[in-house]
C-alpha cells in the first residue's frame, strides 16, 4: 500500500474516533519514537558536558569572539 494513502486512512480513523484509550495509545507510540540525543551519549560524554556546564556557572570560559582575536 502507498504510504501516503496509508497516512490518509489513519488520519481519517483518528479524526473519527471518540475513544480516549485509542488516542492515549497513539500518543504513547509517538512519545516512544521521540528519542533524546542525551540517551545516546556515553557516561564519559555526559560527565564532560556536565563539567562544562559547571565551568560556565563559575565563569570559567572565554567568548568565542575573544578566542578568535587571540589566535588570529
């Protein structure tokens, strides 16, 4: 079956339903499909990002523009 036709048929079924359980189930499917990039990082990568955030909070950073001036 053509995917566009399948989508249209599903849209019609969704628009016609009054069953909240079906709507809830569909929402769960879509939420499950949405993957957070954070979950794909290693523990080491997460720790490095978190340390970078702490450094920013402590003011331990330089602006990109300042860095570019220094190395030009």
